[in-house]
């Protein structure tokens, strides 16, 4: 809670709440308190946002692993295949979708 604000307890619904006597409901601090009643926003997992992206059809793609270092022993064809992007497996799709709610 911020300094200098009064707490009137936990509010479940805005329509069940009326302002205390002598409080103007248009004041900024009062309306800021009512905004807290709405459901909280889901947060995007920032690590996942950097690693995955969604295609136009809604599929989730990721970059291939094993293409960042120790490349001298790998053939050029293998490196070429690893350079592309692949679709996330169906086992992990639900988890990645939860980490990226707005993407």
C-alpha cells in the first residue's frame, strides 16, 4: 500500500462500494483505488517472449538448439538445418501459451 492512503479493506465488487461521507468520487486517489478491483493482468514471461514467437496461423515456433558454438565439427548441411526454426512440440505448447498470454 502506498504511503498516505487509507485502506478500507478488501473490496470484491465496485458496485457494492460507496464512497465514505465527505469523499468526492471523482478525486484521483479514489478512482485509483477502484481500478484495483478489476482482475489483475496476466504477465508475459519475458524469457519466453524472447525465445518463442507465434506464426500467422497461431503456431508457436522456436529456434533450433546446438547452433551457437562448437560448430567446427558439425557439417555445413547440419548447421544449415539447425539455423532454421521449428514448431514447438505439442507436449510443450500449452505451457508456452500460458507464458505468452498476449503474443
